């Protein structure tokens, strides 16, 4: 028997996943798809399912295609089809782990098992899916399936890596990942697209590592011309999240305007400075740093002077207060108007989705795209078909 690498052994122990002898191993992810529910209908669309109180319990009921179960809250316990189950958790899972299962939850299709957990007097609904099935409901939500194949493959690897590196992100709520952009947008079977599925299949099991560990493969919509470093955005230096130049700059331009009174009212959420008189911020040059700008040109801080004082705010604070698409912007005070002009969308870390498309259009493959955005990482096949 060959020795496992330290990384793979740690990974296997960490995820404690045991697959049937005849099935290829791959990890699963538990995705929170609904919350605060009092009634949930679960119907079998394909495969044979069983209703259990947990994975190791004996089946309470067998559900074949066309059959369903309605789970409701009943005080401090759950009920199945009106019958109290004397448990706070119910699981609808495959009768045979080797057989794919598709379930409809309140009419919406998901691959894999469905677990309902009672929290107080309402349920959280969790989809327990194999990683590759999960990705089929994620990748087309994050990147159009009509885009160049290599860009979608890069997105698939980033999404797979992010999911596995962030398992347990919502452990306090009883699942690994949420189904929103806080983690990754997940739409289940309804989101699946042929082009995206092909890209996922082509990268099956591929992940990015740095010094033997899964990376936090964050991504965003568009960098505006340069991605940024984690040190500038988060305050923590992560070696593989460093500034990277795009094929084009000043992409995804945007403009926002406010009256000075409107702008001062927004600043007042941090500090009231009276009537705005001056904005202190170095003019934007994409890809050039300054005392108040990062290496990509993003705002790290700006100072606002008013009749009743001044306030200095970070770029992230301003993005949140003003509802801006990114921190790659200029601010101009002109009489009674404040104008923000900027580029890009998102935090600017890791893979830029529009940037990846530009590289793919120019003939770059997924491996080259990933190496450009995640510096010094290794593309690794974590599991096989």
C-alpha cells in the first residue's frame, strides 16, 4: 500500500467521508437552502429514498419516485405526514448510496439528500450533496455558461476549492455553506447548464493548493484593471492573493452622484462633520499606489473635511456607506455635488470573472488563468472519477 501524502491524509480525516466500495470517493457539502420553515414538502423525482432520524438510524419510511413526505413543526419536535417523529431532525436520503437521488423541496429540485433541523419552532432545510453535483448548481450562477470554456473551467476549479476549503463556515447554523453570495450562489438542478456541466466534468476533482493546503479561492465580478492583495483589502497578507494585472483597464465603469447634504448625511453614520467643504483623496491611477491607495489603485482611506470637523474612512467603509460597486474610484466635490467615478465590481481579490473571460478569449487555458490570479498555487487532482 502506497503512503498517502500528508495533505490527502489530513483531508480524508478532516472530512471523515466513507464511500461505498464500488463508488468513487468524493466529499459532500451541506448547504443551507431554506430557513424559518414550519412546513416543507419533499418529493422523490428519481431514485429511491428513505426517511430517517439520522444517517445511521433505521428507515422510518421508503419513498419511491412520485412519493412525497410533508414535514412540519410540532412544538419541540418534527412530524412527518402529521405523525410526530419525536426528533428535532429528519433526513430524506438515498436508500442505496450508489444510486443518484433527486428530490423536490417545495417544488424546487436538488441532487442528494435533504435534512430538516428544528431550531426553536422553525426548521432549517439542508441539502447534502456530493461536491460535483453541488457545483452544477453553482458554476452557472456565478459565470454565464455561454462564456469561453477555459474561463468556466477556471471558475469551476475556484468554486470547488472555495467550497471544500470553507466547509463548516456556517457550522453554528448546522451546515457548511449557505446558498447565497455570502458563500456561493446555489440554485440546485434548476440552475444547471450543459456548458457549465461540461466544464465541471473536465476539471473533476481538481483543486488549488498552496504549500499542501486548500486555498481560499475567492473571486469577484470584475477588477477594473488590477486585482488587489489580501493585505490591502482584508488587512491580512495571504501569499497567493496578490495584485494581478488584467488584459484591459478601466473595465465596468460606473458613476454615482449625491448632493453635499445627502453625502454628509451618509458620512454622519460614522461621524457628523457639518457641511462638506473638502475631500482629501489622491486621484486614481489604476495599478499605482499612493499613501491612501493600494497597489491596484483602490481606495484604502479618504478624509472628509466639514464645517464641524473631519472624518477619515477606509475604502471598505465608503463602499458600504455609499453602496459602491468597488473601491476602485475617484471622488470629486463640485459645488453642491459629490461625484464618484469608478471601475469594476466586487472586492477585487482572486479571480476576476470578466478578467478570466478576457484571458480565455485571448486563448489562455484554465491552468494559466488560475496561475495568474492565485500566485504560486498548485493545481491538484484531489479525487478521481
